């Protein structure tokens, strides 16, 4: 199974994904690129900014639109 299909299945399950989660779960350092490819294939993947509670860093939080 490709990283794209794994990510899509994960998002279709109603879950959200951060770049760090994607690295640990799917071994990809380029979540934004994988989501770009999925969008080009017609999937409505969205991203919103999220501030981490411990380090106060801003990261992308990717999800599939309902």
C-alpha cells in the first residue's frame, strides 16, 4: 500500500493528521506533498493551523472534509 492510500484511509476514518504523526505512522516527511497529490486526485483534504499546547509551535492539522 502506498503512503497516499494509507493517508487517505486514515483520513477517511475521520481522523486528523499532523506532519509528525505522518512521519511516525507512514514514514513520510512530506505530508503536505502527499495531501497535494490527493487533492489533485479529487479528494477534499483540508488543513488548519494548530498551536501545540506544550511547545506553542504552529503545525498543520490535515483532515478530510465531511
